[in-house]
C-alpha cells in the first residue's frame, strides 16, 4: 500500500515529466546557466553560435553546390544539343552545296563543250573536204560566212585556220597565199607588213611601225591563212608559233597527237588544247584554244590547226541564283587562278592571281564524272580530250 499523499506526489512527478521536452530542456538550461559563472556562459554561447554558423555555412555550401551542378548539367546538355544541331546543319549545308555545285558544273561543262564543238565542226569540214588536197595549199571558199554560222550556233568566238608549213615550203606558200587573196577580191595591201609581204612574227623591241619581222628562220610554221573576220583581221599571215602563248597551246595539241600515236589516246578523242588564261580587253578572262586538223587516212599527222579564243565569262553567262554567295574559281595546271563571286545570279569577276584564290574555303577534293572536280567552293573543269598548255 502506498499512502495517498505519496501517490499524488508521484502522479504530479509523472505529469511534470510529460511536459514538452523543449520547455524542460530550456528550463534546465536556464537553471544551469543561471547557476554557472558569467565567463562559462559566454563560452558556451560562442560555441553555440559557432555551431550555428557552421551549420549555416554548410547549408549555403550545399545550395551553391546544387546550383553549380544544376548549371553544369544544363550547360552540358545545351552544348550537346548545340553540337548535334550544328553538325546536322553543317551536313545539310554541305549536301545542299554539293547538289547546287554539281548542277553548276554540269551546266558550265555543257556550255564549254558546246563552244568547243565549233572546233570539231570546222575541223571535220577541212578533214573531209580536203582529204586529198595538196597541203598546206588549202583554203575554204566562203570561210567567214561558214564560220559565222557555226559561231552563232554555238555562241562561240572568232576562229582562224592555220595550215602547217614546212621550212622549205615557206616561200612557195607565201606566193600561194597572196595570190589567193588577190583572186578572192581581198583589198590590195592585205596582210602586208612594214617589210612587205610574207609570214611574220612580232617583236616589241623592233624599231619599226608595226613591230613585225619577216619570219624565215622558225623551226615550225603555222601562219593564219583565213579568219572569220575575213579581210579585217590584222593577224593574217602571222606565224602563231612565234607567240609563246600560242606555241604552248599548239605544243599541248601535239602532245595529244603523240599520245594517240602511242595508243594512249583513243582515236575518237578530239585533240584540243587551252593555253593559260589571260585578261582579254573585251572578252575578260580568256584561254586560247587550238585543235589539230588531221587527215582521215592518217589521224596522227597534223596538217593544220583551228584556233579560237575561249571566253570563260561566256561559259558562265548562265548562273543559277542558288549559287549566290559562292565563289567560282578557274585554275590551271600552272597555279593560275581567276575568281568570280556570284551576286544576284551573276558572276562578277574579282581578279586573277594567287591573292584571289580563297584558301580558307578549300575542302577535300571530290571527283565528279571522272573529268570534273569540285574543290570546296571552287568549281574546276577539265573536260575529256582537252589538254592544258
């Protein structure tokens, strides 16, 4: 048995212990603090403050770390998305460029072959019409009118016919040429030079009015006997072999013939050559084209040449508007380059030389149709059977 008063005290004690823990602790703490000296109280408070400060710093560090991780993750995901989209955009741009450039190359080559077709037409006319003629004493009646029709059909340039004359035939050939000019009703004095009549070469250092000399010592003669301009052409009777650019073009054609002799070039390939491009005052960047005339019974012996300038701006007169912003670059085996920028579907000449070759745009070589190349933003043509001089 427990006395009532003790039971009540125990009950009160139990009730008191069931009060909130915080209040009990606070009371105990206050009691404890009140019973400690002031120096101890200050030390405890500092420890509590330091503890709370460390806790606050930990919380802020966690927040900063969380934000950093979140930002890093977002940046990484953003970079990944940008990288994927950029690569996709670049691939799509390259594919689009290849499609546009391919179409432009095909169009330019078609224009080029159409213009050089004039060479082949005139060549075949000479070969078939004068197969048994006594070369080099050969002329074509109505040459200016015939060539004019060909030029209009293919949008070509002026054309000249040059027979091959051996050194021992020069004097006889000169008599034949001037006699034919007189019989054809050409004006008196046609193809005359400061020295008189005869095959001539040019030398700018000569002290005469026309800078011409009578060419009697060359090792190869290709005088201009007929021209599409008729009697109004100043180059009549000029030996083109004496001109370095013309000689290079003729030599390249002879290389094609030599290759045919060795069986390296098919018989049906037209031996045409293009000399290095120069800036023509009227035609713009122009290459001198030459095609050999051979006989049907012997396609390895050259009896003459068809000569004509090839204007590259005439070849690029049709430019698709999809080429806007691109550069069209004409290059040669000698490293020469001519650059056009396409603006408003028009090829605008920028100039020639290495300074106009956009090296920054160079990409891997890409072969097209075995005879065409596409190099970055440059369109380069080398049709079959065409030899660079």
